[in-house]
């Protein structure tokens, strides 16, 4: 398994999370989520950025 030091989870790790309005939890691949959200950070509101910082995401 290949893991980058600057990633919060090993490549391919999937996490089940509860989504608003959904009965069943959805599976999210964390490495893909981080890769997808990094280039979009400049479009996040200040509230969303603060939520990411509080949840421990260092690059927020």
C-alpha cells in the first residue's frame, strides 16, 4: 500500500459517513475527497473553511 505523508488517510481508504437526508450511510474514499476538495478551497465560504479547520484538516 502506498501512503503519502501529507495525506490524512491511506490511499484507497473508504469511510462510511451519515449524510443529511439519507437513511443509509454513504461510503467516501478519503484520499479522493481530499484531492477533490483542495483545488476548490478558494470557493468555500469562511464558515466552511472554519469548520474544516475545527475538524482538524490542516490545509484548510
